[in-house]
C-alpha cells in the first residue's frame, strides 16, 4: 500500500472510530482539540502561566522547560527488557515516559520514550517488539528501535508511516532489518542481553534511510498529557483520593514485582524491580512524578503464549498515582496517532504533575496494591 493511500485509509478509519464511540467521546475529543488550540496560541507558556526564558517551551513529555530546538527533535522509543540478567539498562534513565507491558512467559517488557537521546553512546540493551507496542509508540511518532519482533506485527510495521531501526528481521520470520548495521553487541553480557545502539548510530541510520530527526507535522501530536498548573495533590477529590505511599504491581507483573515508594523529599515515586532499586547503568534511580495503571482487555493468541491487548477502547479503567495518593480513572484511545487520554470518575481529564510518567498497561483483572 502506497503511503498516500495508507494516509487516506488512516483518516477514514479515524472518522469511523469517532462515530462509533458516540457523543461522549466526541465531547472529550472536542475539549482536547480546543485545549490544543489554546496551547498552540501560547506555545511558550504550556500548561503553566509563568513566562519562560526566550527560546524555551514546555516539554510535551514532562511539562518542564526545554529549548525550542530540543522540543522539535524527534524522540526514540526503545524496546528494553525487564529480565533480571539484563539489568541495568543504558539510557533508560533518560526515558520521560516509560511503559511496561506483559509478554509471553509471564515476563514483562519496557518501551522507553526518550527525547534527549542525542549524545548517548550506549542505549539498551535492546529486545524484540510485539504488535501491541506499535499503537503505543505511534502516539509519540518516534523512531522505533527494536531487535526483531513477532509475526503478528508483520502487517502494521511494514506500512510506510512506521520508521524503525531493527537489529534483525523486523518481525522475526521476515521483513527487512533497517539500520541493522548500526547495532552492536558488548562483551560484558551474553546474548540476547548485549545488543545496543548509539546516538551516532541512530543519526547515521536515519540519514541513510531518509528518516526525519525532527517531529513530523503530519503525525506528531502537540497535545498529549494534560498538566496541572502548579502542583496537583489530589486533595480536591476528598475521600475519593486514597493514600498510596507504597505501590505494588506484583499481581500485574509477578516476575519483576515492580513497585514504587513515594519519597516526600523529592515528591517522586522511586521505582523498584526484582526487589531492588531500578537504576540506569549510570547509577541514576528511576523516579516518576506520575504513575498510571491502565487496565486493558487482552487475549492469548496461540500455544506459545503470545498476547494481544486492546489498545483502542473507551470503557476500561485504571488508577492514577501522584504525591502519595491515588484516584480511580478511565482511559480512551481511538486511533494510532491519537494520544491515550485519562479521565477521573467525573469525566474530567486528569491533571498530571510536572515530571516523568510511568505507565503499566495491565491485563484486565490484575490490580495494583497500595497503602
């Protein structure tokens, strides 16, 4: 399918999805569209009223001040493992948004969205992709970086809007291997836990393949999360906000036993994995201002245990954690390049705090524990 034909089909599918989701979805999308227009009218202000220095804007990932040049750079989305033998990963501390999702064998995997990847000499290790990561990655229009994948992602990853680098055949049993010569293996670990790429390798591969290193206007969404003015303590929810100084995702991810502990000194949740602090290879503790649990319908595809997740939905729920508290939420996503949006039980879009965000896409029926 030619790119022009695919774009037309994409727009037709978006319209059909919006019609099916009814008036409530339309009102939410309209509100988001209006908010995006307001942000576009005052790009330097972002969601906060204070003025920024000349040449600075607010990051769509964290709402923190960044240079306009950095904001215009295209992010990468890197598949990274949670295997105990694969820790720690290089560059994961730079992830402004970190997703964790279950895979076959009751082991999860991570998708790290990194906007300031330029200059990193070692990124990874890098693992294979699954089909359900693709609609998540496209929300950010990144260069997707992975080491192969599975047959189930064949049709989608082959379409021309996806720009990816893969260390081997894109979907395991076939496809091309774009940029494969820019990946490298280290001698300090055994395969498959020793595959990496560098920022210079990404830049060179992108140049060879004709990939844009700046945001693509036809795909990039200038409005993603809604950020609070000032600090959102969740106090406005009264008894509807629960104490959540400790979060356990052991029921969701029983292998990694992912957890978070609220640090009142920093106002952030410090992440743990396999019972220990989750750190970048440079020693940086992974900490997040926002933690989201996104319960998602799912199914098992075959005898090998490959999974499928319903990335597009308007009825599933979840939880939002920040500042030692949490509230129940719902979420919606209607198209590949449309951001996933999160709402409180009154139907208002939740206001995230400035900083990094962790998102667990959880199998429906598996819940977090918190206290």
